[in-house]
């Protein structure tokens, strides 16, 4: 079960964290995976590690805010493999602040990556999926797309948009046999988060505070999000579309 043999996938924001874990997991399951990121050096490092482990991965430069780069990536994949089987829109950025602490520029910056980036990449790859009547799109949203998060006004706004985008696309393209889902993780212990925790006077206390929103009092690991992505990417999830797959360890269940 949960094999991706003979499938071609592309994961954005895959130079580290959740994206890297998804790319590695997909390759272990048999997929040919494009490791896409604006950080080309990081993407090359992830792809090289996958190849050393016996997987089939190639790095590709991609700034999701650029329509031209998204179109070029789609053209390259089409030339090398035909239509893409699995697209994972993982690239995203965050911001801290309430409305009073958030500028219009802050909101625009997050919108350009978290929302317009998903739009740009998907629009570039969707036509070939529609023509073939087959495709699988997985958007990485957030628990912040399901419930509000204090001091994360811009981030929460954009992640709610990703969840809505996912549901609208699932409705629009069901007749094209394209599945569209999103994953909504709780706080994830990525390398970026780990680095920020080390900046606190008491990193262990900071970790406990961040993890306290999740019932098992620890953060989600990137590999656990990747496991959810593998399920949604697999044929075993053939009847799953338009859903928000929560990996939040009970955060959304309430207090």
C-alpha cells in the first residue's frame, strides 16, 4: 500500500523542513520527485541526499511568486515526463503580529507567497492534468487555516485562503478526475523553528510553550506531515478530495 511507483511529483519549498521530508518520503515510495525551491543550493543538497539513498530526485529552481518561473517549471516537467501526477504546494512564509502590529506590506508579502504562490504553481501545472483527466494536488495549509491563532493575523488570513482555494478547486475539477486536498499541521519542529528556539533565553521553556497547544505536548515532526502527504498522494486515497487533513494533535479539538 501507499506506493508511488511510476508517478512524477513536484514539491515546492522542498529545500528543508516539511518540503524536504515530503520529497524524501515520495522518493522512498517510488516516485520521481522534483525538489523545487528558490534556494537552489538547498534543493540540490536534498536531491543529492535522496539519490545517495537510492531515490530518484532532481532539484529545480522555483520562485513561486514568479508566474514566468512557474510556467518554465511546468514546461520542463512536460518535456521530460509529460503531465505531472502529484503537485505539492508547500512553499510558505510566516509573520508575527496582531492587526495593529501588521502593515499592509506584511500582509502583501505573505499573500504573494502563501496564496498567490499556490495559485501560480497550480495554474501552471493544471492544464496538462485536465487534458489527461488525472492529477493530484496537495496544498500545505496550517492549523491556522482552521482556527484562529493569536498574534498571527497575516499568517492565519492567508492559510484560511489556502483551505478555501483547496475546496473550490476540488469542486471545480472533480469532473476532470483531479483530487485536491490540503494538510493542516499544528506547530512543526522544522530546522527553522529549532533555530529560532535557540535564540530564546530558555529554549526548553520556549519549546514547551509552543508545544502546549497540542495534546501530547510536543511539536509535529516533518516526517509525520510527510506521512499524511504520502497517503493523500497514493491511490489508496482515491475517494479523498476537498478535505482538510488535520495533523494537529488535538489543537482544533478545543480546550
